[in-house]
């Protein structure tokens, strides 16, 4: 077997790039994308980064800079980002099927099992993704995934967009300038612990004593060290079949009464049910959580789970149980920020075993009809009364761009 | 062991020969031997199977075409990852059969060649025009005499966004 060669392909400022795709007037202009509910800055174009708009800061803190520099502001448009992501991944897989989709804008690839020269292939990937989808990407190549992540970081700064780390020991100058927090798997807390040991740069970590690292950061830290030195400990992971389905959003404004919470939780249960059925899965457990903001004057956060006698994918069952759980979670006197539904214990529908003593209340044909109507006429053409009609609790996305690629009414206009 | 007669289990088991099923000998006129050999051999090639009974009249003319349904995506979208739809506003391309409100199929993977209809990003706007590149000059041509050709100067920011492959026009 040849030595592994990993590539990490990562879209540059992905959300910002998606917003620019159909709106070329935004080229060169600073641009930010806000989180759900327009709360925080979750993506920035290079120009916005240069203005000093920090990642993750609340929108109101960025407001002055936004006004002064005419920064373009967008609410997150996940319909658009999801579709563009799917296209980017399809183009990459067309050139190298040995792929693990790691996040909405990143994929690990193994280039060693292909006959092509790796750097040339990586450049072809970068060019083709740019040409076909309009999204700029950077690619880092290295013998381990951890080093490929670092190579990607260097590729992003290099301007060329492709960088290979062949031997980490030859790069000590570069690695000595990178802080440890840039290493994949080193979070803020680990970085602090390493700092206490006098380890501040990637190069220092690479040369650290494995036993010491193991003592302070467990085997995971030792594995990172190994990978930093070019010994692969991680391979591509099979694309995970989702082990749970989460559906949750913040309310538009804080909510203090039960009725809107029940409507919202019914909506999330229905939405989660749709996703469940699309993947031909059933769930055995439903988990509902309800919480105030973390920094509120009165903080409350609680969750309850309930199992189904036989696994189900019927929205009516999911809604009934989710409402029951939310009702039990609700306490008067708090200002709630968020409610959510998590479906767990997922299994393929065709593998479900019936319980002799509990009649099944599922109605798969009704659900099929419901999904078919909504697929043809648009989401929520038919919905359950429990989901509510006006939905005043819905989150704000005051600056959302059109869903250019997923909605016939919102196509880009060309003159 | 008795002499002569039938020996149970001897010989090739039925169905194991080249026909894959039991066979039996028959008498055939010598003049027809070739025809019968030919007929038996041909059985190994796929023979057309008709869905209607020939004796009941003409075969259905559709029998040759039992292929499943046509998928318009297959016809209009050659590169799914690179294909986008956009909506036309304005009448600058009327004479090319592109009307206001039409949907254009745009393939970004194609190389813009002079003479093709493209989506261009010109000075921050998306526009549909015919791409014209000759004698060192680049122009975007409308297909409507009411619109003058757009000459691309040094100060213009032009970028060909994608190549139009089809118009979807309701009639």
C-alpha cells in the first residue's frame, strides 16, 4: 500500500461567496452573514475581516462599522448554502470519489489511490469548482488529516490556494509562526493547558514529549502529536448516516407563554418527521428541550425524552409526544429563547419489528401523501393545525437573499 | 454388476448441456437440417419480444419503444452540478427567442465561445447577451434593434458567468 496522501478542500468564506454568486455587485465589497435570528456574525468576506469585524460577535457591536463602510449584511440563507455545498461536493467527487464530506464547506479526500500527480489534481479541483460553481476553494495536501488542515490554512494565505506539506520537519519556520489553537482538535481549553506547559506554537507541539502530552491532553492529544509528525492515525470516515435529527431555532423575540412554544415545537417535530421520512428512517426516541438565554436575569434550561413503543416516522405521533413534553418543561415566569426537538435512536424503516401487543398508529400512506403535496406545491402547503398559522414566534431573517437555486419564484433575474 | 441395459445415473445429467435444459432426439428431413440448426443456434441470441399478439392485427407501433419515461432533466441538464436556472427580465434578446419572464438554462461548465448566448456579469449586473469576440474586440450583442451593442472597454468589469443552453418559454 502506498503512504496515504490527504487533501482538505475548504471553501473560502463559503457563505459570503454564495451570496456573491448571483450578485456580482458585491464583488470587492465587505460583506457579512448573520446567524439564525440575525444575532451574530457567522461569516465575513476578506474585506469585512480587514475592517476588523470579529467572527461571532453580536450584530449590534458591528453596526457602527457596517454603517461607516457600507458593509453588505445578509441573514443566513441555508437553502442556498446547502444547494451550493451539494454542487461543490459533487464536482470534487467527480475528480476524486475517495471523499469524506466533513462539513457544509469542507471535504477530506485521499489522492494516493488515484494515478494522477496530486498537486496537479488539486489545482484541477480548485479550478473546476471555481468554474462550475463559482465558489473559490483552497486545498491543503499532507500525509495526515491534521497536517492537511494546516496545509489548507497556509494555502488560504498563500493566494495560490493549493499547498502541500510533504515533511513537517522541513517547515519548522512556518510552523513556528502558527499558534497551537490553529491545530485541528486543539480547542480553547487545550490551548490554555498547552500554554501552561510553555507550548505556544505548532512547531513546539510537534516536538513535545508524547508522554507529557498524553498526561495533559489524553490519547487524543497524543494522536494529534503523531499526526503532526506525519504518521497518520485517522483515515477517511464513512459518511455518517445521521445518528440523530435536530430541529430547533431561536424565537424571533423572547416568548413567555405556552401557546407559541407548543406551536413552535409542533413545527419542529413536523419538520424533523419530514427529514426522517426522506431518509426512510424511523425514530425510537424523541427529546425536547426548552431554554432561556444563557445570560438572562433568570436562566432556565431543561429537557425531557420519551420513547415510542415501536419506532415511528409519523408526524402526528411526533407532534403529540413533543407537545406533551414541552408542556411538562414549561414553567411560568421565564422569557424563553429557544425550543427544539431531537429525534434519536434512528433505524431504517424497513428493518422495524412490530410489537405484537401494541397496535401501530402509524399511517405511512397519509405521511406519503402529505410529503408528496408539500414537495410539489412548496413546503407547508399542507400542515398540522398544531403548527399554527401566523407563527409570530418565528425567527427573524430580515436580510435574507433570494433562494436562487431552490425556489422557482426566487430565481436570479437577468436583464 | 449386470451386463447391458440401462445404468442409473450414467451420462450427463439432464439440463447440463449447451441448451441448459433437457433435450430429446427427433427426426428431421435432411433438406431442412440447416434451417433447424440455424433456428436452434439462434435461440442463444436475444430475440425481440413483442408486447402484442401479431395475429390480432398490426403490432402496436409503440412496441419498439418501451423504454420508460422521458426525463426532461436529462435533455436539458448535462452537468447538474454546474447548471443553474435564471429568469429573464427585459426584451433585449427577443429576436433570439428569449422573452421577458422566460427561464434560461445556464451551464457554467461550458467555455464561452464567440457567438454563443451567455450570462455576463457586467459592472455588477447579470445580463444575457450574445458573446462576440473578434479582431481583438469584445462585445455583448443584444438581439433587438432597439439595443445598441455593448463595447467592452478597459474600464468595464466583465466576467462571463455561464453559457445559456436552453430557453424555457411558455406558449
